């Protein structure tokens, strides 16, 4: 039976610090790529560096760290599991009820056959920076690069302020 994580659980702060590190590093690399070579270069950075950053942080922290969405770009790496789908849908409901996207997060302890797992998701708001590759009006060179890198891409049509997806973290609890 799942149990909501306590608001003062130190795992929440640990997870949020990892999200801040992941988001900061990825955003910095994306901004640099866009400034140097435009949004087509950002697609290559996202394809290579986002999974690498997640893997590096996962390795160094003992957490499983990733990103997911209801509209994924890389289905092989980022498709949501059932729990993530439910949380993402609840984020959409909470946003529709007026809760700011930047504040949407959810943590829960899931009991499984191998013991408990602490899980946390935090919504990723769509920023103006994201729209060159994730918006309604994507340039022809970007469309070509997306088709090459992500033939099953669903992650377009967003507007600033939409929920682009979420960071998803999991950590097994010590017995």
C-alpha cells in the first residue's frame, strides 16, 4: 500500500537538490548550444547529454533519476510507467485548478516485493527556451533534425507555462 511521504522527509530535500542539479546542468548546456549554433544543435545536446547527466547523477547519488512526460520525445528512454502516468495526470488536474506548474510535485513511498521505494516527481514547466523544439511553430531545420533523432516524437505543441513533463526520481529504502 502506498504511503504519502512526509513533507519534512529528508529524502524530499535530497531529491529536489538532485533535480536542481540536473535541470541546471541541462539548461546551461542547452542555452550554450542554442547561442552557439541554434536550436538544431540543442536537439543533439538533449539527445546525448540529458541521458548522460541523468546517468551520472544516478551513479553518484544512488537514486534512479530521469525525465518523463505524457507526450514523450524519446519513448525508449522516457516512457512513463503506470505510477508516473497517474502523477502526470494529477499534475494536469492540479494545474487546471490553478496551482502553479513550478510548484507541482508529489512524493510517495511504494511497497513492493523487494521492500519500499521512495518516489518523487516534480513538474517541468515549458519555458520560452523550450518552444523552438517543443512548441506549435517549429522551423523546418528543427523538424528535420527531430525526425532524424526522434522518429516517434510526440513532444510538440506545447505553449509556455504548459507541463512539459516531469523529473522522476526513485530510491530504494534501507530495510
